[in-house]
């Protein structure tokens, strides 16, 4: 009994068991309410029916899942590459950052649903247009966090590098980049979710069907057909993509920073 208690008191076990227990309670309450109130499936399907629909309609949902994941990953990689390059450009000069940073903010505050139709019209390839839309949504956190990290250098360490006549490349590679890594990975965790949101929104706006359709199109089609169980199944897949992306980013952050940075070193 004591060994079992110690096992469940471990932080790594608690990170899994606590959310799992909450999920079990929520799903059980959902199932009980649907069955107890005899709600029809076209209003609120039960969790059991949602899972049954997920397995029975796996062929179209699986193909849509691949499309949405592809657009999300392409957008995330594009946003990361562009964001890092822009951040390196910003730290070269305060004048450059002052002149260009407001336009990065403008991209962030402009609703993607207002810009997406124009991009889809201008770009002939549906996939490329959706990747561009999703990349715009995910871009700002990378720029903002990475730029902040590259500028958040310890003044004493900066003076030490200057005292030793370090070259600009040495200052960048050995001081600024290591200092910016926690901020950069924080931006990755935010942008991974935003890339998924941008991909789904772009799919809604594009409304493309056929074999290249994503989960958003499956949701639209299910809504038109009042096939609410399939809609919930598609929503479940989108949620699973988001959780998987965030979990991978958290794991990657732990791998990169866990051995040396205080934010990832366990103090328990």
C-alpha cells in the first residue's frame, strides 16, 4: 500500500493520472446526461456514439485527418523558419525593429477570416493558400518570443564577452541564442496550437472537398447533413491533434532545456 501511495505521489505520474481522472469524470457525466435526459443524437451525441462514429467513418475522417495534419505541420515549420529569420533581423538594429515590428503586430491583430478569402483567390493551389493562412496565424508568437529572448541577455555576461573581445558571431551563438531558447520554445508551444487553428479556419474558408478535404470540411458537411456524431468525431480528432502537438513541444522543450535551464529542472 505504501509503495502504491509513493508511486501515485510522483510528479510524472500525477501529470498523467490527474488529467485522466478529470477526463473520466467529464465523459461519464456527459454520457449520463445524454442517456438520462434521452437527448437525440442530432442534438448531442453520447461519447459512446461519437467513438462508434469515429471507427465506422474512419476512412473519410482518416483522410481528412492526414490533410489537416499536413497543413498544420507545413504552416508550423514555415512560421518557425520565417519567425526566427525576422527575429535575427530585428536584433541587428533597434531602428529595424522599430520600423518593422508594428507590421508584425498588424498581422497578429488582423482576423484571418478577413484575409483568407483574398489569399485563396490570389494563390491557385488550395493547399499552399491554406498553409499561408495558417502560417500567418502562427507567426507572431515566434517573432515576439524569439526577439524578446535574443534581447534578454544578462548585462554582466554581455560585459564579460565584450571584455574578452568576443566576435559578434560568438556573442550570438554562445550568449544570445542560449539565452533565447526558453523564450523560443515557449513561442513554439503557442504557435503549434495556432497553426492548427489557422489550418482549420483556412479549411472552413476554402471549403474544398474531395480527397484533399480536411477535418473542417468534414465538420461543415456533417452540419449540412445533421450528422452530429460525425461532427463530434471530427472535433475529437482536432482536439487530439492539438494535444499531441502541445505534448510534443513540451517534450522537445524538456529535452533541450531539462539538463541546464531552471525552468525545466525539477525542484521536487
